[in-house]
């Protein structure tokens, strides 16, 4: 099976322009494509997985990726999928985040001459002269068309700043600049980016003529990928200091039954023949599928050794072995105790299993909390320093664990 057909079977393609031409270029290793990553944090998340694995798949098929770091566009912030304006970051924050992204991307794609490239749109966006830019690019955009774009529609009622309104033009200019200066002929992005991405394709045609072959593909990241990277309101980071390999493994091990095979198709590099066989799995077999998914993705991000350790820790935990060093651990100090003790609601909050004491109280009253496999029903329950020095395994529900220890 050729790579484009594989992308389709894996359920990755949402919308395309010039499909026959795109298919021919990708299948013959002629695509030089870019995917953009705005530097809004100092780590990529599981929500970036689809883009990262796509770059790896296409590079393996002979195509050349360009990882575009949004050092410039991050200073504005993409309004797509947002109900409010993003926090403004300093240039120093953005540069730091960009360095973190590059380090993580190197686990997926190979950079170097004739291989993948990494570029930063700050190099061309931050030095633009506003009046010259408006004359050169602004005239190519219809405000009426922009307001019809889905990425702006959802913000009109709650308020869309002129600052953010410029984002589409900035992103479009990226593709135009890369097309002219890097021979980039294709762009990929989430299906929530379709309007922004079409803007780039149209800008190239208007500025360089109808024969300029600039193509656009969007992936199903809006419906699945952006949903993937969050759990309990917190991002699932690729940085092991933010989300440990064990926590990362557990997140994928606990995906819903309805999503597990979809995730395996979209995110892993398992051969399609094997995935087709798994498509008939039901019941307890889906738990095995979740273990496969968790192991494959943890191996991709953290390496096979860490994936094996996380898998072993998970199995030990469910078998009653609570002393594994790989289980997420919260260390507390004597100063955090009150009269030499720590109550259960404080334990849950400090362990990150509940956001507030009110939420902790509710979980306890609903019977969803246990310590060392004993259910806690009393919100007044507390643990003295001797117990805490040995460590306690705290569980909220069936899927959230943390070891709390006093040192």
C-alpha cells in the first residue's frame, strides 16, 4: 500500500485540495511540506501527536518535512477553537519554548541536510514593515470572506480582537514565504485550520499566478487529536518532567473502548494488516488493545525501556504491588503537616488527584477514594507522620493513582 492510501485508511485525511496531484507527489516522495507549531508552552502535548507521527510517516516515505516553529505567530495567538484570547508571552518565553519543541521533535523526525528542516517564522514576521505588508498581502484578503471563516465565527459573539483577526493573514504569509524561499509545496494542519490554510494557498496563487502549485491537506486533529491531549483538565505533556512515562502510559491505557482502535490506526506505526485483525476485537480483548496502544506511544516518546518499566508498574499496581518506584509520587515535608498529621482532603489536593478540597470532599462522599486499597468514607480521616514516611498509595476512581510520601 502506498503512503497516501495508507493515510486515508488510517482515517487521517479530512480535506484536501488537488487530491490527484497530492497523491502523486506524496506517493513518489516529491512533497516538501510544512506543519506549524505555535510555542504556547515549553512542551508539546499528546494533542500534537498526530502531526508528529504524520511527519515521521511522510519522511519515511521519502518526503521532506519542514517543522515551522511559530515564534512570530505565537505573539498573536490563533483564535481557532478558542473562546477567549490566549495569554501573551514574551519573546524570551517563546524562544525558550521553541528550543524545547525542537528537542522533543527530534525523537520523531530526522533533521539535517536533505532531511527535515526546522524554521522559525519570527525570522520573517517580526521584521515586516506594517504598511508595506498591508500593501503587499492585505489587499489579497477579503474581510467578508474572513468573517465567514469558521475560526472567526465562533468568536464573534464573545468578541474577537483586531489583534487576533490578523492571525489568518500571518499564517497565510508563512506558506507564501516558505513556498518562495524553501520550495515548500504543501501544508498540513488540523481541520479546524482549514480556513487559515486556504488563505495561504490563495495568497500564493494571487501573488505568483495560477500555475503556482501550492496544495493543502488537513487532518482529523480537530475531532480527535485536539481531544486526545487533555484529561481531567490537564494537558498530557511529552516532557517527562511534566507527565512521567508512567502517567503517559496510563493515560493511553485508559482511553475509552470506542476510541482505542481509532487511536491505534491514527497514532501508531503498527502495520495495517495487524490493525485490521484487531478491528474485530471485543470485550476483554479491548483491554489488550489499550495496553498495545499505551506501550507503542510511550515507546515513541520516552523510549522502549521506559515503556517496559511503565507497563510493568501498571501491571504491578493492578495486582496490588504498590511499591513500584515508577508510580507517580508526591513528596511532602514536615512543614506541610498540621499537628503532625495530614487529612485526606489535603492529601488528594497535594497529590493532584483533586483540584480543590471541595472536589476532594465530593469524591470521598461518593465512595471514589481509597488509600492502600481501603475505601475512605470519612472526610475527617488523617495520616500521621509515621504512616506517611512509609508512603501511602492514594486512588481516585479506578484510573487515577499517586503515591504520597513524607521526607
